[in-house]
C-alpha cells in the first residue's frame, strides 16, 4: 500500500490506519460513516471542518 498523505482520501486513511478514527472524532469529524469519505481527501476534510492541516496530520501521525 502506498504512503498515506494529505492528498489520500479519508477512506484510504481509515483502511490503512483504522486507529485514525479516534483522532478524527477528537476533531469532531464524523468521517467514519460519511459517504463523502470515499472521495474526500484529508486536506479537503480539514478545510471543510476548519481544522489546520498540519495539526490534523500531526494527530494522525502523517508527515507533511
């Protein structure tokens, strides 16, 4: 599997790192059950939720 980056989809993130669910919930992101998660990138989700991307990536253990 390729490396997860800010441009990976939420679906790809959760498939590769199921433990990321906890971090997403801490930011108030209900991405786990969201149909948009299949096509929305981590970058897009951060923007849509008003979360600073570096902060979200850090919480998810993803390098920028």
